[in-house]
């Protein structure tokens, strides 16, 4: 996980000590998926976590609310329209007395960085959980020259963007003379080709939601070869700051009396959610 996660601190300056109490909260989804050549999902899973960085003075007892419609499948609960997790586990600082009934985590956070909660989702719940779609088209330009045209579509809203986007694919080992062409007017994009591994790497610095980008790779194959069968998988890695695929949400931090924790903390905008890493492989 990158240390450059988008954090929004909840903070209040302690005028008595001249120190600043603050706590950072991130909901992070790590997604892994594979698709077949038709673009259909073969496997899908999310291994996520709620991570905290606490720099509070003393040991305040805090209450952190999660989704009211949160269901844990391993506990035999679930239903249509609910935010369903298959399994969860918690940091030892968490008291679970109110979790089943109120979806409330009661905790005395330790100082520093720690994982408050881990969760797992083992299958696709909705097509909307797929942030990107890959569409490869392989055509014969001549008897010996082939072209792979790959289009990537961002399926998430345009107020978000993909960062550190990298697409990798390999051309047939027997191929020669690979050349790459980006779309006209491409900005913030680069491509490289490693002939020793026959690997193309396509990097997009900022991929806006509800947009698409394409890349073309032409290569020469020998007589009698089957490039469609020899093409390697296509994989994609990226991050989407402030975007949350699992739909797990954190609410206000409350004190022991159920009031907003202005005595310890000041809420600034919303707690950050960061989609940390997704890896998608399209098998040819």
C-alpha cells in the first residue's frame, strides 16, 4: 500500500498543550478479478480494510458507525440491496458489544497506525463493482502482420479518476517488429516495449471516470503461427482515490455519550476512502 493515500484528518488543536489531536481514517479496497476473452467475469474478490492513524492525547473511547444496511454473510445474514461482506475481523482494541445490533464499533485507539478492521468479499455482487472494462480486438493487417487494438473504458463516475494506471500485455514470443501507437492527442500517456519479454507497458497518469482510451500494437508473425492463441494475458493495475467499490462506509466518530466528538476531534469534510489497488487479467 502506498504511503501517499489521500487522508483527511479529523482534528482539534489542544490550546492547553499547544498540540494537535488528530486521527486519520481510510477505507481501502484491494480488488482482484479475471475476465475471459468475451469480457465476462471469471473470478472477483475484494480484500479490504479500515485503517487508522491516531495521534490523540489520552485514551478516549470512540464510537465509529458503519453502514446501517451492513450484512455479514458468515454470520448467516444478508439480503437484496444490503452491503454484504463475507468475513470480517477486528483489531483487539475494538469492543463488539454494539456491532451486531447497531453496526457501531467501540474502540480506544492505540497511538500510531493500525488496521481497525479487515473484510473479505469473495464474489461479484454487482456489475458496477468493475471499475474498468477492457476490450481487445486482434485483426490481421496482412498475411504476416497482426494488430492488437485495446480499448479501456472507465465505468465509474466522472468526478473520480484512476491514478498510476498501468496496462501490461505480451505479444507472441515468435513475433518481431512490434510497434506501438497511442490515440491521437494522448496526454499524460506513455508506452514501452521490452523485446526480451515481448511485453508492452502502457501508462496513463490520470484516467478520468466515464472516459475511454485506446492503444494499438502491430507486430509480425511467421507463417503457420496462431497469434490469437499465443497472445498472453492483459493485466491492469491502478488506484482510484476517494472511490469505494465495496460500499463500506464510515460515519461520524462519537464520544461515550453518543455526541459528535468535538471534545476530542473536529470532523473535516468527509473521511477519505481510497481504492488502493485493482488487478484485472483478461485471458485470451
